[in-house]
């Protein structure tokens, strides 16, 4: 397992890989944020932004969806809809009132009874403006917070915050207009709409769409700049190229070497762990707690400090793939059906897939991705068994199971620690490693008091 970090690691490489998780929570095709970066950076160059401005624009574009997991549960609650499908479809809705109404009628209460769909649709038609304000404000506020947690400039944070403002003042959350809207936000929204429509249809359709919104959603000067960019052969060849990631990495801002020491690396990992946990009210703080339990178990097992540090990072990101699972499943109060359970089981493989894209995490990807494997071979995603499951994975698995039982779930309350340990003991040698379990029982007594609430002691 990797135990050192490159002192001049590529921050751009790290961010590009983690945007794959953001694409999942928005229901977008892979590399959406990366293509938006390609589009937006060409617009920025076309209008003559400085080197410093292009750097901030680069990360605004990659992080534009950093707050999107925070409103997923609320979308399901208000619209009775699959949040991922809802978000994906919403981005293709036209600007007319009829398009908005058609979207609501088609998506509100999808899969529910006709009575439920009718009542939900009426509610949304009546209160939709307020709901949209709430959802966008939640997303934009959290996205800006993530940018700050990642130590980007306030210009980047504001660029993320104002993504949904429109040139004519009809946007949200603050109804800014014209030059009141940060330039990076104006470019990012334009790039987003271009990518959604060009990927769904073609570049010509995207051009027609942004031209029709010029002066309404978009700054006319930026639309004109994109029209010029769209005529550049190199831009068009790169837009849907298989090596789009490398092409974006070759852009000037990505070449800037940023010193990422242990503390900054932990800051980045923690921020993305919070993005995962923000997706559901039932997973709030889950990744952080699993990381704490993981570290305490590892300490009891005598694992050396530097290796524990990397294992804790893997624990923080072990559920990264859950960003691709609908909240209709994650927050379901009833037993999952077979199709829903199969969907849940994809999250650990998705975690591994994303972490494999990040050089420092390649040795940890399999550890994090195997946290639902079982010693008896009945786990997922690869049905590993026995010695095929590393000690590091067994530690995370033990920590994850402990938190899953002691935390409140959609279908039950939190379970007290004594009862949790009894349940876990019944699963020794099948799902849980005995050494890790014994270490956990000792480690529990070292937990800070706020981890031992009255509900679970």
C-alpha cells in the first residue's frame, strides 16, 4: 500500500478524477464536468482572460457541481422522483413555460399511483418556484463551501455559488443580472448547457440552443465567443475525444504544479467524503465516523502510523460510488426489491473505478472497493473470500458495519452499542474478521464522547 505522497502532486489530476463522482450524482454521462472545462476554458481564452483568471476558471468549471449531492434527498421528497433521472432530464428542459410544465407532468411522482402523481403535480405547479429556489440555494451554498474547504479562491467559490444565475435576472438563488453575475459563473452555465445539448444531440443543436438563450440566460458577449470557438477545428476534435481528460490536463492551468502536502491532501479527501455523506440525511457523518473507527481498529492491531493515515483516507472515500445511487433507493423506508438491491451493489465497484483514476489512490482503490466483500464469499462486487480479502479491507468493513448498525436508518432507529456488538459477533468468520472485531471492542472505549450519543450507548 502506498505510504508516501508526491510533494508536488498534480492537483488538477486529483480534481479531474473526483469530478467523475460529481457527474454521477447529476445523472450526467461520464466526463461531463471535464468536457465543460474544455468548453469553458476555450471561451475564457477567446475573451482574453489572464493566466490567473484562467486558473480560477479551470477549477470553477471542474467544481461547478460540488454541491449537487446536498439537494438529492429533498428532490425525492418534493417531486417523488428519482433524483438522478430528474436532474439529468431537467438540464434538457427548454426555456418556455410549456416545456417546464411538460417536465413536471412527466417527472413528478413517476412510478406512483395516478392519484399521487396528480396531487404531486398540482403541488409543484403551485409551489414550484419556491421549491426551485430552495433546491438551488442549497446546492449553490454547499458548492461554494466545498470550494472554500478545498482552499480555492473566493472567486472560485462565488463562481460555483452563482452557477444558476441568468443574464436577465431570472435565475437563482439571488436573481443577479448582467455584470452582477461573476464571470466564471456565466461561463460555467454556458459551458454546461453546451455540453448537455451537444452530447444529447450534436454541436449544431447546442449552438442553436445557446443562441436562443442569448440575452436571457447568457451574456451575449460569451455566446458570440462560443460561436467563434465552435468553428475551431482543434476544439471540435477534442470535445468528444476519447482522450478528453488528457487534453484538459494539457491546458495551461492544469500544468501548474501545486504543492499538496499531507494536510492538504487530507483536506481534499475529507471534503469529498462530506460530499458523499451530504446525499442522504441518513449518511450524514458516516464517512467521517467510519474513518475514525478504522483508524482506532488499525491502531489496536499495531499497524504503523503512516499506513494508518492512508487507510483512513480510503475509509473516508469508501462510499464514493453511492453518489451514483438514487435517493429513492438510499432513503427507502421499506425493504429493497431485487432491482434496487442490485443498484446498491454497484456502488463499491464505482468507488474502486473512480479511485483507480487517482495515482496516489491506485493501491487503495481495491481496498476501499472491497468493503462489502465477506469472508465466506457471499459479498459483493467480486464475491471474494478468505485470504483474497486483505486485512486493510477487513478493518474498513468492520468499521462500516459498526457504524451502519449504530446509526439511524430510514427503516429503523439507532441500535445501542451492546446490541450492535452482539449482532456483529453473530457474523464473525462470515462477514466480520475476528481480529478486527476484538480490536473494535477495545477501541470503542477510546472514542470521543460525541461519538457515543445517549441513543446508542
